C-alpha cells in the first residue's frame, strides 16, 4: 500500500528551481558508533545524490553518552563538537543541528530560527530509527515519516493496544519498517490494520565499499555479545534481544569448519571471552574496530566474509529483517553467512548471501563459500548493487510517499 504525503512543490524563484529539502532526524549523539555513523551517512548522501537538499538533526531526548561527560562537564558541548566533526567528515558541514531536549535551551549548529524554518519548509522529515519524539514543530507540516530499523517491540506494543504507541505513530504521515516480511506467509509478527507499514531496507553507497584488495582477515562480524534488556513477551512467549543466545547455538562451529572465525565484540565479560576462545573463536575488541568510521570500514573490507547471527526476535518471528552492517559486507564483495530471519522471501539467497538455521547448516554454508570463494564474492557484490544500492532503496522510499 502506498502512503501519500501532503508535499508542497518547491517555491519558484528566478533561475533554477531550488532542490526540495529533506531532514534526517537521527541518534548520532546517543549512539556515536562507527556503524551508526555509516548507516546515517548512507541516508544523507544517498538522498543528496538523488538531488535533494539534505540536512541532519539530532533532536532526541537522551542525555549525551557517558564518554562525553565527566564530573565537571555535562557533555553537551563535547557531544556537539563530536557531531560537528562527524558532519564535516561526512561532507555536511553547516548542514546539521543538535537540538537536545534537556539542555536548558542550548542549541548547536543551525541557528534556532533557521532550524524552525527548515522543519516548516522541508518536503520530508525522516525519523530514522523512530528515535525522535514527534513534537509539534516536527509534525506541523504533515511530512514526518517513521523509519523503523529494529522491529518487533513496537508491533508488540500495538498488539497490546498501548495508547502512547498509538499516539506516537499517529503523529507520522507514513511508516516504514525493516520487517520486510510483515503480512507475508510465514511471518509470525502481527500486522495492525490501522497502519500501512511499508517495507524498506538499509540503503548503501556501494561505491564507498567497493574493494579489489584480497582479504587479510578471516570471517568476521561486529556485535554486542550480551544485552539482557529489550526482551518482549508476545502472545505468551518471550522473545530475546541478546545475541549471545544465538551465538550459543553455533558455538562448536570453528571445530566443524577448520578455519578462523573472528567476533569483534562489545559487552562481553572475561568468562564469555574465555569460553569463546576455548571453543576456537577469535575475539577482537569492537571498540577498537569501531574507533572511527575508517577503522570500521577497513575491518569489513579486509574480511574474508561475514559470519553472524540475528536477534531471536527476528529469527523466531521470521520478520525478514536484514542487518545494515551485513549490507556493507555484501557491497564490499564479502560473502555473508547469517542466521535465517526469513529474508529469502525478498532477497536472493544461496550465492554470496547464505542463510543458516543451526550448526549443521552454518558449517555447510562456510564450506560452500570456501569451495568457490570468487563466485560467492562476485555474487555478494551483485546482491548489494541490485538490492541495497542507495539509488534503488531511496527511490522506492521517496516514491512511496509521493516524492
């Protein structure tokens, strides 16, 4: 189903017509990690390449993350300085604002008057991750859209008919989700008839990830190991968020395949680390890998491929969710072996991109890739170009809202 927005045509001015403005509302100062920086950049630059006048705004209600703060500093200025440097690296210097909700009125980047005009005049405001509260200044134009990158929790809240969730969604003119299987046979995630969720996936600037270098690292991935929050109960069953549960299902994989497998992890304690290394896994530090966008990029492009799992919520519910990080491995021509979330309903699976359900199928997928690496590497790149290219994904998104 197509959701149409009320979009004003660009104002006619002497000379060329001005490009319509798009605002991406993100969570960079809340999640200042290299993977999130790349995810956001793919939207910003992808939209700019399609001819739009694009701006980034952090206007969520969270305090600056801990490493921006100390006993003598509340962290607002440090977070703003980091955001300014990040936007400059992205090529968006002067096209960003940091408008925190609990900073005593402090604003950074675009002046408040210019930011208000931007909200008013933008052809589209994209609530990336759905992490920004839809305040009146954002909803007044009727062009705020919700873009969910982590499904399940919100759908469970809808099933519970939670008033705050309904109010929140009603403030948006259209709703997008990475749960591409929602409403398809085999997906156990409920569909609420009040909202026409539009399937989408991560856009990727495939030219930023193209590489001809031979891999110097083994199969790798980057992940949080243990996260005990964000579990949900749905229709009497508990669905889990933490990935350590899913890695536990393939703990014996290194011994089965006889090749190196490396996990770059955060939130992993000494006991879990020792258990992993004892079973043959290499363990790297996710903080080092993700220290900068460049180190994160180099880690992925230097890898033989990705071997990873998904969250139990997406696996058991078969949502079709697919990782933004895995999409960049594909764009780098690095084969991806990942846990089955039902994504084969919308993506080509079998060459370059392989799904597994248990230890046996994971081992078989590793051996398939090793048996004809060049073929799978070429196929991986082709999957990314055809299905994740920013031009493809974002044109579909814009078309769905009438732009």
